[in-house]
């Protein structure tokens, strides 16, 4: 025999031994003893079938392993537990209950009320079948923690910032010598020369200042202290008189340097602004009553707003405001409430408030009308839910919180601010909880029934009425019957798909 033939025979023998070993192992694993040793289903039930752990679509009627050596998983029958019947209630009058199965005067079966394990929750907790939840349109939303404010919408009127308006009057009589700014609406800077006026009083005061100055230069080195002090006091008095008459510093310097009194006094702008009015022209005689110029700084303006009497408790200093104007479509100006006037308009029953707005590009002009949205009583990190989630019953405000699938718990809450369809919850709810926003009135009616029923079941309280007590109430005898071994599903539907607490 050749070496080549011997090698082929040895390889064939090795393959045969390996196949036999694997075959015997598979038979051992799928035997009855192995199946019995696998984990049982709940309550010791026998598995209906087995499924591949990696591909659930592959099943086997007996225990097996996949190609990777992983055990198939058992498919167990669903074990349905019978719910405990707490009591029975009249189908036409839910307030009438019975501890045993009964019929009403019309021959209708009392509806069983089951214990669904929800009795550990607060009184009035409602458990609803998921199908019924969808059918009656129950919707929920998450309670959010956000900033909320009451939105007061009103109208306002743009006006000057009274602290940025100057009305210039002369302090002496005289005549307008020269107008340097002669057009209304002209932009002027601080210390811009506006006009020059001639006044005999100013010329006389200037001459007195020159005499006092010369007198001081002569007597300042006098050996007599009284003479020196008198000369100094006279100079100081004459200079102060010119300053009180608004002679500018540059003209005082000119008098000192030249020894000559100028004929005209110059009037300067006190700040950057716009000339809103010119009250005198060249050659016109003026008096202290004459308003020479009105200059206004419009880089910041006020808006006067009327607030109704019932809205005043919500308004506070520092509240933010937004303003829109027909003259600036699409733009929103932001400002702050700076003052609340301490009086009410007797005719309109409104209170004026003042809002300040920056106006760097001078878009806002006095006497413009504006639409104002005042964010009153701004509250940060408030727990907020939609207003439609509130169930108002007398003096109580209530919501329903979803504690689990189909389980709703009633909560009495304290309300805070309400704005833009949202309401602040001061107590009774935490951020992140699910709140019912639709069909809550259907849940509320069932909850009140559950709450009343729970009180009847409490120890020492009124117990569910017996058929005999029902007979006394109705004056008609009812027929007790033994509760059936299993309740048909249609009775549960008569109970609106809702299980009692």
C-alpha cells in the first residue's frame, strides 16, 4: 500500500469519528431529560414552544440550540390573574352599591368593581384601560420650569425725556445781535454757540469787572490787609455777577486778556440735542420771559402708557416692555418701566406709567403712538402648565397627573400668574410631571365617584349598601344572585373601560 493511500484512509477515519461524536452530543442535548432540566415558565407551566435567541422568527417545538451553541428561549403561555371584585354598583345610579351580585328594579345586572392594585394611591385615583384612554382623547403634557410673565397689551405715546430737555431764557433784557443756529430741528453739540445778545446791563457789569480787576492789580501788594481783602472781595463779587448772568468762560477770559468788554453775550447749548423751538430772531427785543431756544436730547425717550385699575397689582418697577410702531414695521423696541404715577385718571379709570426706551438712531419721535406689550410680574423658574389642564370646581383648582400608563391621580393646586394660555403652579405639582390637558372632565367625574367609594370602604365609615338597603331606598325588592366564576368582558365595557380604585 502506498503512502498516499494510507494518508487518505486516516483522514476519512478522523472525519467519521468527529461526525459520530457530534451526532451523539446533539441527541443527548435534545433528549427529554435535558428539556426537563431547563428553566420552567411561571407557575411551573410547560413552554408552548422555543425560539431562537438571535432570530425570534425561528422556533422549535422542542428544546434546542442554535449553531452558536446558545439555548433556545421558552415561549410561555400568558397567565391571566383573576381580579378581585370589591363590590357591585347599580348601572343606572353609581351611588348605589352592593357587596354581592344583584339586579336592579329593571332587571339589569349590577356592574362589578375590580381591585386593580391602584388602591394604594390617593383617594380618587383613576385607572383607565389604554384603549379607552385613546378613544376618549386623553392628552398629556409635561409641566415645564420656565420664565412666565403677565402680558399687558396697551397703547402709549412717545414723549421727551424731561431730564433731557433745556429751555433757554436770558437773564437780562436786551436785543438779539446774531443767530448762529436759525433752523428748527437742527442737531447741535454741547457748547455749540446758539446766538449773541446785546444787553446794556451786561456791558455795565463787564466794565465793573474790569475796574475791579485793575483795582486788585494795584492793591494786591498793599501793606494793609484790609485794603487787600477789600480789593479781592470786590473782584470776586463782580466776577460772580457775570457768571450768574451766564457769561461764558471764554468771554470772561477775553475780558481779562484784552481789557475790553464785548458788546454781545454768547448763549451756548447745554448738551447734545436737537433744536425743537426758536423763540427769537435777529434784532428782536428780548426779556427774561422770552424762550430763546428749546433743545432736547432724543437719544433716550419716554413712553406714557395707560394701565387699567385692575391691572395695577401686576405692574412693578423694572418690568420689561416691548414696543411696536406703524412708523417702524417689523422692529421691536425693548425698554423698562421706570415710574408709576401716584394718581388715577377719574374719567378713564386708568393709571399712567412711564417706560424708558433707548433711541440712538432717532427713530422714535415725540407724539408718536405705539403698541405696548408690558411683561408684568416676571417670574423666573416657575412651574408652568397649559390653562386648559385646570379643573375649576367651586373654590378648588384641580389637575390630573399621570402616574403610570392609564393611571391618573387628582391633585389640588395653588395657581399663580396666568398669561398666554399658561398658568403658574405655586404648589401641588413639580416640573417634569405629566399633566392631563384634554378629557380631564370625564376623568374628573369618575374620580369623584372613586373618591366617594373609597370613603365608603374605609374602616369605620359607611359600608357599601346591601341589596336590602337598596330595597328600602327604592321601595322595590332586588334579586340577589351569586357572583359568576368569571366575569364576561362586556361588563367591563359597561364600566366605560375604567377600573375602580
